[in-house]
């Protein structure tokens, strides 16, 4: 495990060897020779220095042991992928350091306690071949998904050796596809044809160190006989090929030329050469569903002849036949465009449904889109709210999908979903790692600030349109001009605090601006400003101060909760109650404490003249539906 530092350092200095011959101004260019004796000696020297400093720290061994225990924990969720009608998982633990590739049926996996069948043991393979193999993934040939290309790295470097593997025999294919070690990318065009980008001759890499020449390789051909398809330039980041396909038999081979890390050019591979695909430079062809090619954009796009532009972050579709016939002039159909507080994360196709990951006010959502004759039908998948949602895998053979769900207080879980119906159920969950019973997570920034409404504008009778609402005698524009119901103050940094005059109301280690009671403390480190928000009380209310929300409330015999707000008697304009939030995650409640029960307000909060039990005996306050 302690070899990780060296491996990470090697990755950081890896770069194309060709630069060594062209760049003489860099005094460290010799480090580009990542296998040379001198660079490796330099790496070992600096790793030794770093490791010595880390291991001298008294916390090192504890942190190391904890990190190792997490990495090797047997109670991790074995996230899987749908391949050939089964679930495949790559797993590493203390007994499988390099890892095993294994499989089970979908039904067995859904029990939450699957019985695995090992397909490839990487530890055994490395021992047999005396190699330092590291797993870098597999690509399986659709539609049958019985042959796969296994990517193996020597020690974890970017360069990989690619070998064809048979899932039926659980062995490498004799005389099958083998691509020797190199920085390369490969896609199946069919079971007997590969689209390959690699360093075909020494030095044929971009300045970023990636391949930019794409060729077609047929089964049984040597690399030297591969057919040239495309050449990018050394100024590109990379160029490679991909293949989109659906279960209805449509196949779309494309080339993507990455001109930089954010922009690309797309080409359709055809019998008469490559034709440009007319999508923006910040857009991608991401998948295909029932003859609809899916496009994801990161910039505004107004196709020729379109009435209006599609906003950045939209998801669009074009007809497969139309794209093949005229790839430069597309007529996209809108699938999804984000709202003002939404963001598109990605899209994945099942057999007949497109699964779309979005963020709605920073809360994860999985939306489902089914193609129709006129466009797309939308529905939402039934998943937990206020969580991070991720599409783990979607099955191209049917509409099942695996969905990952994580949140602050609930352990990570895995759900099996039916994208056709939108239903999902949890099949696996990690055990809790801490006690969350006394914690609650609330989203505050998405709430609209309230307004101070004069009593003359408030109707005396509740609105008939909705229970608990009050009809105001003003327009929306007039409402917008009212004073806010909250006020935010900014603490300066500690340096400014230390120079404030004594009459500013400061008391070490806390201070509050004049007229604000119970302000929170400053950070102990200098130079860190801090904001806080209070409930605003109109100036015309005599004898009352502004109230700090969140202030501690102490009963006669113990701490009982925090201030949530105040209640004002509309007849007198006087504060009559303090709204107190008490309790914990599953039992918190709001109560109105009479103003007469507040004995004093001190630096440490509100002090009540009643006991904890007397507070608990108070009736709950309906803060969701105030009486007006």
C-alpha cells in the first residue's frame, strides 16, 4: 500500500517522450523519461523525504490504518454494471489486492446478498504472467456482449495493453485482438471490427500526450494493415472514435477531435469519408434511444432555420436517419432544458427510455424520457428527496437501471429501478458509520426571504383559496417594495475587530453591532469575516430589540432549545411570545414561550423563569400554517 505515493508521483510527471527532443528551455525536461534511471532515482529520493515526514507525524499510523480499513471494508456496496443480461462487478479487498472481475444474475444481485462467480482474477493473472497488472476497465461488444476488450496497465500508468476476452469461456481469446502497450482508445464497431486511436508510430501523440490518429482494425489484421480514418493535429488534446447504438439495430460510428479540454469537433464516419456533424463546439453526442441521437450542450445553440435558440445545458435529440443523410444541418427536438435553479448532469439510455440526471436546487433528480411520435414524454423516478442521485448503470436489454443514493445523514444505498414505470426500490445499503439520530439537515438558501407587512395591508379573514394563508391588500410590485423581514450584518475580520472603539459593544471574545443582542462569536483565526442574520423588528415598536435567530434558550434547570422567531400582538405592536425550537431530529417541535416567562437576555442567550418540563408541556405552535 505504501507504494501509492510513488505511483501518484509518476502519474504527475508523465508526459510524451517526444517533448524531450524539442523543448530545451525546460531545465526539468529530463523528467519526461519516466522509465529512465535518473528520473526514477529522483522520484525515489523525493518520495522517501515525503514518507519520512508523514510517518514522523504522531497521527500518521492512525490515519493510515483508518484509510486502509475504509478501502478494504467488506460492507462496501458492490456497484455493478449490466453486461449481457447479468451484473458484473470489479472488487478489491485485503484478499484481492489487484482485484477480481465477477458476475451474478440480476435477480440474485437484487437480494442484496449476491453469490458471485469469478470471471477474471487479476492477482492470479499477474502472478502467472509475472506482471504488475492494474485493472483499467473493459468494453464489451454490443449487441451480444459476449466478447470484451480488457484494459490492463503496468503499475497504473496511462498506457494500457488491450486484450480480447471471452465471457463464456472466462479466458482470453486465442488469436484474438491484442493491442500492445500504449496510450490508446478503442471502440467496437462490430464483433470483428475495432476503431482505434493510438501512437501508431513513435512520437505520434499530441502535446498533451494523447493519440490523434484514428484507424479501423479488422479481426486477423496486423496493426500495420489498419485502415486510416482520421488525423487530428499535435495541437489538439486528443482525437478518438466512438460508436452509438440502440437495441433497434441503429449504429452510428463517430470521431471526436478534442481541440482543447472544453471544445471539440464531431465527424460521422461513412463509406465515402468523414463528414462534419453540425453541433456546437461545446456539445456532445451522448447516446441513442430508438433511432433518436441524444445531444448534450454546454452553450446556447440556434440551429439554422430554428425559431429560437436552445439554452446552454439543454438535452436534445435528432432523428438517426436525418443525421446520416445530412449531418451538417440538423433539426433538433428539445428533450430537457434546465430551469433557473436546475442543472443537467448527464444522460444514459436503457432500452426504450432515456435516464437523465439533474440537480434541482442542488438536490439530485432522475428524470425519465420516453420517445413519442411528436417528441418526448417526461416523468420523474420515485427516489428519496434532498439527496445526491447518480445513475450507476442502465440495461440496454430492458429498462432496468441501478441508481446510487447518498445524503449527509443516511448511509449510501443502491436502488434497482424500472425506467419504464418510474418505480425503484432499495436493494443494498451501507451500515451507518455514525449516530445521526440527533442531527437534521435543512436547506435554507432556497427559501424566499419574507417581508414586514403593515397590519393595514393584512386581511382579517383567511384566504378562501388555501388554508392558513392571508390575503394582502397590495400588488406583487407593492409587496416587493416592503422592508425585508430579516437583516444581515457582516462581521469584519479580527484585525478590524481589534481596532474597534470600546463603546462598540464588544466583549471578549465576542462582540455585537449596536442594537443587536446575542450575536454569534468571531472565529479565533484572524482575517476571517463572518455574516449573521437577525429577524427585523419595526423601529416603531417601543422597548423591543432585534432578536437573533438561533440564540440559545435556557430553562431554569437546563438548555431547552433555540430561538426561531417572535410573535407580535397586532393590537399593541408589542412582542408577546418567543418562538422556541426544541427537540432533536425525529422529535423537534416549535412552542410559543410567553414574553412574561423570559427572565432576562444575557450574553449566553435567553433565560426563562420556567423549567424544562414546563416548556415541554406548552402546546405546539403551527409554524407551517400561522393563524395570521
